[in-house]
C-alpha cells in the first residue's frame, strides 16, 4: 500500500483545525499562541485506515450521499440568492434617513471578505467598546462582554475567518458607544451615522444567512439606534424582523435553552427581553398593536437579585440601594403593551363603556410599578445626585412612564380634543369670562394631581442633564411636551397652587428647548405643538393678570396696567405681555411670575 505524504500542519493548527502556513522553524500561529511548533499528533487519515475495509466502504458511501444532498441544497440556495440579487439591483433600498447606505452600488456577494469591511485600529476600537460595556450594556445587556471581546479579538487576529455578521455587530456596538459619548452637540451624530451605515450595508446578510443569536443582536442594536429618529418607519420594520428571527430561535421559550449552559441561556433571555421592550415602545409611539403577545412567552423576568455578572443593576449614589433597572424596564414595557388594547384597538373603539375601567386599571398598574422603585431612584433624588450617564437612562424610563400616564389620562400633547378644550378654557378665562356668575369648569381629567407632579419631576430631571444626545431628545420628546402642556394647564386652571412661580419658570425654559428643537429639525408637527403651547401660556398669563386686577379692584386698589407685567420667552428673547402690545426687553434672560 502506498504511504500518504507526511502531514504539513503542525500539532497546534491541526488540533484547532486552522490553516497552517508551514513556516520554519515555527509557524505564524505558534508564534501568536507562544507554543512549540511540533508535528507529533497522529493523523486522522492514519487512524481511519485502521478500521475494517467493509466499515470504511459503508462510511464512504454514506458520506458521498450526504455530500450529494448538501450540494443539491446549495445549488438551490444559490439559485434563490441570484434571483434576490437581481431584484435588489433593480430596486435598491436604503433604511438610512441621513444618507444612502455605503456599498449600495455594490452587489450582494461583493460585501463579503474584502477590503470594504474595515474597522479602525484596535487602539481606537477597544476603548470605545469598553466604554459601551460599562455604560449602555451594563443597563441593557445586549451583548455578553466576554463573547463580544472574543469576537473583536478574532476579527483582528484571524482575518481569514471574518464574516459580515460579526463585522455588523462590532459596528453596531461602536455606533451605540459614540452616540452616548458625544453629548456636547445634541444634533451631531457623525460618528454614530458612519458606523450605523456600515452595519446596515450588510443588512441582507444579517437577515438571510443562517440564523444565530448574533444576527438577532445586530437587528436589536439597529432598532436601538433608530429608536431616537424622527421617522419611525425603519425601527418598526427592523423590530418586526428581529422578532421573527428571535422566534425562529425560540428565544421566547425557556425550553429552547435547557440544553445550554447557564451563561448562554441567560444571554438569550436578555436579548429577547430587549426586543420585547423595543416592540412595546414602538407600539405605543406608532399607536399599533405590539407584535409579541404575552401569552406566547414563558420566560422568567430578569431577577430581582444580582446574577452572575450583575448586568442590568444600578446602585444609588450613596451605595445603600440596588435596583434591577433592566427588570423595571421590562415590567414597564408590559404596561405599555396594554395601552393599545385600552385606547386604540377595535374593541376599545366599539365598546367605550369598558374604556374608563381599563384606563383606571392601567393607572393602578403604573402606581404599583412606581411603588417598587426605591426613593433613591426617584426623579427628585436622581436630579440632585446621579452620574450623567445614569440620568440619561432614568430620563428615558420616567419619560416612558409619563407618556403612559398622560395617554390613559387623555391629557397627551398630541391629543387634539384635549388641546382644544384647554384653548377654549384659556381663551374664555383670559377675556374675563372666569369672573362670570357661573364659573368655568376646568377640563382636568381624573388623577390630575398625580399627572402634574409626574410632569414637574420629569421636567426637572430632564433639565438637570447637562448635555442631551439627539436620540434622548426624540425618545422623550412626547413626554417632555406633554409635561409642558400639563404644567401650563395647571397654572391656567389652578392659578393659586403653591408651585406656580416655579412651574412658570419650568414652562418658559421648556418652551425655549422646544423652540430650539424646531429650529434644528424643522419638524412641522412639533412646531405646531410649540405654537399651541405658547398660546396656552399667553392665556395663562392674561387670565392671571385679569384675576389680580379684579381682586385689587374689589379691594379698592385700582392699579394701572403697567404695574402688573408678566413675562414670556419667545424666539430666545424675553417679552412683557400686558393688555398692550408686547415689548421686547434687552439684557440677560430672567423669568419672573
């Protein structure tokens, strides 16, 4: 029998099943792993020959049949992909609202294993990744830190093993890291957009290749990045795709992870709950039913006590209290999912008699949710002592709660009927009708005091942040403007409340912020809401003026109009409004009651 040629691969490369370059006296991989380059391991071919001839022949026939089956399947897949490439070339699609995707002009297969899939040097990537792991990922643990760092290491050390999905995952992490790391200019997203566009340039590969957990993580990361955009179309489509892939892996079932070790099972659960949060949040914002049903989930909630790596947990400023932020966010997402059935579903529209009971039930759920949050993590405590990074995450958390509360109270800034009621009341009160024998009835909903207090605390928390990135601004915009409207309505309808002067200052500062957002984005719906808020503030100040004048006339103290000015901020300058035309005041901005 003719002897086979000696094996070229060294023991290290042979056992790791990696290609050996055969360099002498030591190959490249042995240099990297600092191992002795030896050739002593027995060959697989040699051991195979020791088997009986009949057994070997049967094994070869079975292997040949398996290869023929795989080849047939591969040819079918190639045929399908070629047809897909033709369709994509005829109608290219870009999900980016900023600019076209990098590589749109390239073919589907040209994005794989070539120079376009580049990353910055490790000296630049690793600090950004470490920052991401200790900030964003510590609150919403999308990636396992060890697995992510290993993937990055392999990318640089084993270029022949690179793939598009790993490259997309690293770019998603870098985009998330830079988004939270550049708060100075809240509308500057250059670095984030660059990495985002790179990740989505291989979106077809991510969604159509063999489905693994990392594919779902990439899609979830893209949704997190698009969550703060004005256009909700891209995150809506992406979260739907992410959920489909998650279901193909059965992430929503604990049985699918029974054969895995505890670390892998835990990470699968975390990825699913993050997609769950995103689905419920987008559902509330676009007023459509959530895709994931609670009845199709049998996973446990994130634990109340720290697990193996304490991901998702935050510690109070004094170090005395601990909160699983991740668990609290999942529980709030469950409440968000009930808003559609309560407010927008066909059943809610056709059976209004049950609507009030459902809204009351959601209020109770929100009250129960907040009762489990330690006081050290309340908005008032956080605004006084909290790291800037944590303020961002809690700002989004409490902004979400305020949006839920204002929606079930029918006191949301985007509710046309609510705004019309306030404008009608304000106009009548400002023209003196409030002094009529039949007093005006303020259009304040059930649970008004709670809503006002929540609005005040959230706006204080938001204003305590020194810098806000664009994503935070847009994610919390609805809650912020609703809080602005609620405080203005409270000042107008209850002018004798104890926080009047402080709330007016909050309102004036909020109007400046909304005006800046409109100037930066030219967002027409936001501009209209801003104008409506200014009109309510004018009514509030005029009604306050009229009420003071009537009170003093009754007391025998007739004062001139000029003695009772009030202040309002518009276009970055301070104005004085009385019963005459407004006069612009030059000089430093000061807001007075």
